[in-house]
């Protein structure tokens, strides 16, 4: 195996949408970083079978609504 071609694999903390946390190993970020999830199995409709509890202030729907908020259609 070639040396120095693989990304660093380190421990990070993952924060779920309900606030629970767990530690895992990943190549994402830096050692000790915290990854906060917007969507996870607790909130995604594919796993919950219902409406998603997505809080997306910067999502595509929010951008669309902001762009056309003065258009007059509801």
C-alpha cells in the first residue's frame, strides 16, 4: 500500500437533531471537531414515515420564499 495517500482518520463528535451526541471516527474535519446534523434518522421522513422536522433557514425553499416574498401569492 502506498504511504501518505490516505486522509487522516480521527475521532469527532456528532450531534443529532434531538441534541444527543456520540463519538465516531471519520475523515471529516479535524480531530475533536463537532458535526451538527440537520437531518438524521430521527427526523428524516424516510425513517419516521411522516413529515420531516427540518429547520432549514438556508435551504432551497427558504431561498425561494425570500426571493418571491413580495410577489403577492400565498
